[in-house]
C-alpha cells in the first residue's frame, strides 16, 4: 500500500505516515503538489495495490481514506493517533490481523494481511473500546504492544 499525506502535512502527520508504513511494510511518500491521479500512478509504478491518504485537522492526523489502485474509495476512518520515536520491531511480511470489530475486517484485504482469530506476536490488534468504535494496536515480534496506536472514532463506508 502507498501511504501519502494531505497537501501541506504537519510534522506529526508525516511521522504517523512513516510509522504506519514501517509497521505495515508499505511505502510512504509526502504528497507535495501531486494530485490524486499522480498518486495513483505512483502506486502502480511502485507495484502497490492500494493507496491511503492521511488528512489532518489542526496538525493532527484525523482521517485515513483508503483507495483501490483504480481510485475507488474502499474505506474512510476518522481517527486519533499516538506515535512513537522508537522502533516498532514489527516484521511486516509475517504480520496478521486479529479483529474484534467486524466492520474493520476489510482492513485485512486492504492491507493484504491474513485475518486470524488469535496471535501471540507480530500482529495488528483491532479491539472494541467503550468510548471509541475501535482501537488499533500493533504488537511486535516480541509480543509487546508498540506505542503506535490508532483510535477509530467513526467509520464511513466510502461516503464523503
């Protein structure tokens, strides 16, 4: 997956994109003046199947829109994030997804990771939280939760 930012991203948004790309084995590019067509062409050029655009509000990542490489919207999630300066120690090629939120099972297809019932290491945990729709945590190869966390506030199924 190709991960990109909105037009003039804050440092926090760029950092989140780089952390997410590292954790998922994706490619991250700063958008700059590129339009959607150019980003989709870049994704095809890099042999990436999907594109994620991270938008921000007041300098904080607030929305991730997932597109197919044909430009179709697959999923939109409104988010809050926690990032880290430390290495995640995640092996993307062995990554799996453990999801307790059915509406987010589609992330398995979008990210290209196998959906499993449980795992002990190297997985993305999508859990239900009281005040949120979901919390997405990344568990490293040692079985420890990393500081990279995505709080899903709302899921928009391809609507704007």
